[in-house]
C-alpha cells in the first residue's frame, strides 16, 4: 500500500513537472509577442507587401520613436501583413480589437476599411488612403468624427497627365490599369477620364482583381494604347516589375501614381513623398496617445508634389526625357 502511494505521488509529481515545463516553454515562445501590462499596444495592419507601404511603415515606427514612443520599450507594436487577402484583413483586425489594443494603424485603403468595419471604439489611424471620403472611412477630411482619422496620399491625375504630355506629346489613347475593387484607385481614374474628355484623349480600361491578372491586362493595353496609366493601386504596385517588362517590350510609357512604382520600372509620376507621409501618420498617432480624440483631428493631405523619373525605362523604350523635366525631378531612378 505504502509503495502504491509513493508510486502514485511520484507519478503525480512527474505529471506536475511536465505540465509546468510545457507551460513554461509556451510562455517563453510567446514572450517576444505578448505585450507587458504597462506598454501601449499598437496593431499595424498592412494590406500587402510592396516597397511604398514598407517605407510608410518604417517611417511611421521611427517617427513614433523620435517622439518618445519606442517599440519594445514603452510601446508594443504588433505588425501584421494580410498578403492582399480580404479574409486575412478581417481576421487581423478582429484580433487587434479582441486583444483590446490601444490603437490600430491601418496602412492603405483596404486595411483601413477592414479596421473601420471591426471597431467603433479603438482609435484607428489610417495611412496613405487616397480617397478617405469616397472610400467610406470618414465623413469629411476637416472633421472626421468617430474613432477614425489619418493621412491621405491624394494625387492629381491631371498633374500626372500634364507631365505625361510633356514627355510624350503624341499620346492619344491612354490605357487605364487598376484593380476595380480598390476604391483608392476609382477616384483617380474618374479624374483621368475627366482630363481625357477635356483634352481630346481616349481612355480604355483593363481592370484586375488580383496581381496574377496584371500581366495579361498590361499586354491587352499595350496592344491598343499609346501609354498606360496606373493610379496608386496596391495590386498593380505589387506586380510593377511585370507591368514594366510587358510595357518595355511593347515600347510604351507607363505613367503611375507613386514614386515606388517609378522605381520598379514605371516611366514617371508627379507624386508625394511617402517618408513624410509616414511621419505625419506618426504625428497624428502621438496626438491621440496624448489625449486628443481621433474624430477631432483633420485628415492630413500632402500638398507638395514632386516629379520622379526612371532613366533606364526611358532608354528601354527609346524616349528622351526633356532636359527641363530632368532638372525639375526630385529623384531620377537608374
Ligand atoms: N494609396 C493607396 C491606398 O489608398 C496605398 C498606397 C500608398 C499605395 N503608397 C502606394 C499604392 C504606392 C500603390 C503604390 O490604398
């Protein structure tokens, strides 16, 4: 009997040891991923991986640190990327909301729409949303109301087209390439159509729903158009090398909405500085962390547009960019 008891006790002890060992190792695995009580918890949700969105995120995090909110110290940043998948976006935002994070930072329009659909309480700071009103994120730019505000990378299709006509004056038919599900692209495409109508140009469209369709869509436009125009579209941006390969072969210029799309092979844009936009997003986040209501902070738009050019692309399609435009450019990618 005594022996039986001692075996039972030993077994129990062993079981306890095992349970506590497993318990230990599981907290250890999560240690780097779970916030401490006194840390400010910020969830960053990014729709997809492309250079521009990465620039925004990195610039946001470093400006936040500059203002005294340092990741891993007084702040816990949980960064999640949705790989351009709507279901992932929803799951990520739900998790942020269920975990009771102090703030959600949503990079690009689809992320912001998912975040807004998930919580009416947690402050949401969106970043680089081209058309925040048209995308249903806020009621007005001046007074957003509710728990949402942020930064916009609104651009002017007219300015880009004026630049396009200075570089390639003979273009008559413009091929519009974009994801029809991205509300950030729609408003720019509408402006493009308005500009075309006023200036005797024709717009033809090729829309995609994901990046695997981009090659085919570009090829169809390259057949019919004198130039391709893509707005600040996340789907096209993540397949930009393919776009430029197809367009270069057909020797037609690609005018785009963002500097990173020029860096990735587009010919030119007149666009905003995304490092600054990331910093402005962080400045808004700090205002909220220090007590202001998101709904009272106007959406920040960037006024200064700069010219970005790609010299390698110009050479590949046999175009000489006029000297005065080269001199005006903020950056020339080789
Ligand atoms: N403006 C885009 C949106 O509203 C996001 C974005 C920022 C973007 N920088 C970009 C898209 C560069 C394409 C290329 O969703």
